[in-house]
């Protein structure tokens, strides 16, 4: 074979190999390329969570336990709700309150809302909103009859902080079903201006025989709930002391009450079920 023909043959062999390799690469690229109907993966959008407003404005006595109460509610419900905490009554407008499922009054006191803000709160409840009152929420807006009916009763007086026995009479509600029938704890036990029984559904009463100081003459409701004016209202007289908000059972009591007030389904479980608590 001449040198020319030898070089030509080698060139054809190299060209053929290159063509084969190129075709293979093109085939692999075509197989790996997305089809026209394929869509690039996208992140699943996260649904916005319901919100709760924590309101703690005071125009009278100021409880040192207010920050503890706010932190407690954030801790026990932060996996299910977003929160705003404020002492600014300007938050009470129709447009702003419509953002929330529930408003929690954390030991508020005195006259804290003007006429327009009161109307906005009434509109919120009448639209199906929820209210949860902790302790001194009952010492708030004494001259606003609608609010007194929403809470259930107003604060009147109290004996010194002491250990007493709470009798849990309704153990089917989600705020009390984890509690023992006789719940012994330390707090400041409010005496109210009247007995709300009949207008509300009483959850628990104070055993007057275990109290040193003023009581309510044998029937002393201390926690209750009711549907009111289109919305929901839950109240507990506990929560005066800082220590209250570290008690596992009191925390679950609050959690269940706020969940009910917020209209959560019963499938929304209490995070730390105390079913092992003494229920005798």
C-alpha cells in the first residue's frame, strides 16, 4: 500500500470512531434531556398558619407574671399558631382583628379600649372569633357591660395567695379532661361580683373549705366557658403567680382552653397529655 493510501485509511478509521463516539453522546444526551411536558420541580408552598393575638395592656394593677403568661402561650401553641403580642389598643380595628382566630387577654386590667376599639372587638366576636381570658382579664372594663357578659363575671376581691383545692366538675372539656377531680395548687383565688353559673358552663369550682379568706358562699366557679354573641369565650381564674405558667397541668389547662376558643378541631391534640395524672 502506498504511503498516501495508508494515511487515507487511517484518517477514515479515526473519522469513523469519532462519528460513532459523537452519535453515542448525542443519544445519551437525548435520553437524559427532559421531554417537552416535563416541569422543573418546585417547592411545595407552606399554607399560612392561623394567628392569635396576645393582649396585655393594663390601666390598673400590673401583674409581674404577664411576660411568663405570654411566653407560656407561645411555648404551648407555637407549633400550631403564629402570634402577635401587644399592649397597643390601636390593634383593635375591624381590619386588623379579622386576621386572628382568637384574642387572649393576659391579665389585662382597667379601662383599656376606647369606644371604637370596643366596637371592633364586638364585631370580631360576632363574626365567630374567640376570646380567652387569663386571671385579671376579669378585672378589665368594669363599665362595659358587653365585656362583662363575654368574660362571665367581674373580679371583686381575693384572699392572700395560698394552696387550695379546685374541684373539676366537667372533665370532658379539652381544657379540663387531663385534670384530677381534686386539683390542689397555689394561686390567688378571685372572688367575683356574682356567680356566673347559668350564663356560662362551669368547668371547675374552688373548694371554699380549703380557702382562708373571702369565698363565694359554697359555689365558687373558677374556670368556665360559653358561646356568646356569635363567638366563643373561655376563662380561667388561675395565673396570678409566675410559677403557674411552669406547672404542667396548668399549661395544659391553658392550651386546651385557648384551642377551644380558637375553634380548633378536637383532633388538634394537647401536646403533653397528662393522662397519667391522678384522676381520683
